[in-house]
């Protein structure tokens, strides 16, 4: 079955960068795009970024552009999200989520989600 | 930029009652709207996609309708496990994905 396993909690100081990973299994990795969605404590869901694993195309949320990068490592079926210039309001759980359908040219709804990675930004 | 507004923010209901959740888009959109359920400490779970298509394995008491700017998720008869927060999500040109603010369905 489809599984997305994320890396563990990150604690960072303001201004630093955080890099979280999402390792996939149970399907053909390169056929499905992956989004990152975050959720601040007690708040709603916010889409951050998406990558087409097939061709490497990325789309980033406007408020994150310039400080976010998504990459993939097909040898390990892993997707990475790196967020720089961290601020306290970047503290959140970050989820990776797989597109429900293969070979999508843009982010879409997700039936499979990782367990979440807590990123804490604090001085 | 399209904004999704969910209402009400909170619904207080009893098991067995029906729930009607609304998601309104700030502009006319296609039917690429999805609904998710999220329970505390868990990742969201996809319930409905393309406004009205139920994901395999989701109980028939969940149904979605809508087009244009107004979308609705209905839970016909609440089970104890249905008390959770529900989010709508829109797939569009820009932003590519957007979420509503959520509706909490709590037990009265």
C-alpha cells in the first residue's frame, strides 16, 4: 500500500533553514506529484509547494516564493522541502501529500498523506 | 486570488443528526473541489473530490454537491466518529491549491 514516511521534528532558530523529507513506497514514485501542506498550531491547512516527480516542475505558494525549494531523490524515492529565512510563524506541522492521480501537471487532491513533521522555530 | 470561505465555523450537533457544511469561492470556479476530514493528531483524510465523487471506502452518509461558487458537504446522519474538522480544497489556476478555513463539527 502507499506509504509516505516523513522525517522527525526539527528545531531551528529564526533565520535558519529547515529541510524535511518524505520517503515514499508502495507505488511508482516518479508517476505522482507531491505537495507539502502545513498546519500551524490550532490553525487550518495551508498549501506550501508541489513538485512533479516525473519532470521536476515545481509550484510554490506566493508567500513562500524565494525561500522555499522542493527537490527529489529518485534513488531513494524521497522528496525534500527546504524552507529558509525561518520565522516564528513558520512553526507548524508540515505534511507531504501525494497526488491522487498520476502524471498530473499541477497539484491536486491527495488521498495519501505522510504522518507530519513538526518544525519549531524559536530563539 | 481565489478565497474559500467555509461556514459555519462550528456546528454543534448530536449523533444521528444531519450536518450541512458550506464552502463558498470568491470567484466562479470549475468543479475541482475536494473535502477532507481531520481528527486531532491525524493527517487529513480525503472524502470527496471533484465536488461530488466519494472516495472508495468513504461511507455513503457523506455526499457533496455544488458548482460555480457554492459547494456543500452533507453528512446525512452523524456517527460518533464523524465529529472532526472538515476542510474544502480548491484546485485552480492560482493559487494551484487553496484550503478553506475549516468547519468544526462538535458533539452537542
